[in-house]
């Protein structure tokens, strides 16, 4: 059975933390309805203004981390098979 979860629009007020790094990151943890970690979930991040896509997979603790993003508004999509 295929389970698909779309995370709502995330406004990544991606402000750089230092002058040397102008990039941002989006991190999170994916859990199911019982709050169990979801490992191996495909995570897709789309910048709304440019439609640039970045992807990753959640680790064994359900954590994902996408780095080197430009400031903007992003949509995060998560898919579990």
C-alpha cells in the first residue's frame, strides 16, 4: 500500500546565519499518525518563485536536511511507499 503525505506550504524565512553563508536549510522529522519515525521517506522541496527542486531521503530517525537553499518560500512534499 502506498502512503502519501504532503506537508503544507512552508514559508522558509531563510535568513542566513552569518555573512559568509548566504544559504539556508530546511530540516524536519517525519512521523506517522502514531508518532513513529518514518525512515526512507522521499522529501522534495520546491522553491515557489523559481520551481527549483531539491530532494533527499529521511534517515532511520525520520530526519531530513536540505541545505544550500536560496532565500524564499518553499513547498515541502513527502512521499512514503
